[in-house]
């Protein structure tokens, strides 16, 4: 009888120590993620300085463009500082579609402040700023008369300071 009790106790002890193999399946939701820069502020800077010889001395024309991008929203500053003409400076804000920024520039130049369409394409090494004839529309903003007829001024990328 003692042997039966010992075997029964040992069997119960072994059965109680046996691990149960459970598989747990959790329900998860997969969300589509936006591009890597969505929600992250990206700052980029561009500068072009053109040296011009004038009566034996060197003078400079400069173009500077700096912007911050957050997803498809873009804001920044543009400065065109030609040696022979009045400067044009201002801030812009608008939208980015692919690599093209379509913005409105609040520009100051020749003693006037105006709002004008400001479009540029972003490349890895430069931006291409569109320039061309503009007409004022009913909204009070100057728009390119014909975007396809604009010229592009390349401004190389530089370190932001």
C-alpha cells in the first residue's frame, strides 16, 4: 500500500509540474505610415554668390533661400541681393508637392511690400527658383503670367548657419 501511495504522489507531482503549451494570438492593427519626414522639421539652406567685374573691381550678386519643411508644409525666407538693382527680400509659406514648393512670398523691394507667387523645385544639391513676368490678379497676389515661360535660377545647397 505504501508503494501505491508513493507512486500516486509521484505521478501527481509530475503531472502538476508539466507546463502547458499555450499559444496566444494578439489582434494587432497595421497602420500605414506617412513619409519619414512627416511631423519632423527639416531645415535646408541655399546660397549663390555671383562675382561680377565692374570697372576693375569685383562686386557680388547674391541669392539666399532657407526653409523649414514639416510634412507637406513649407515656410522660409528668400533674399535676392543684386549689386546693381534694388534688393528683394521676404518670407514665404505654402505647400510642397513632391519636390515642387508652391508658396506665396511676402516680398519687400523697391520701397514696396507685395505678395507674389513663389515657386521652386528642390533637388538634392540645389533649388531651382522660377522667375518670370508677373501680373496682379483679383486676389491682390502677383502670379506668374505663364509658369511654363519662366526661367529657373539655380541656388546651390549650403550648410545652415
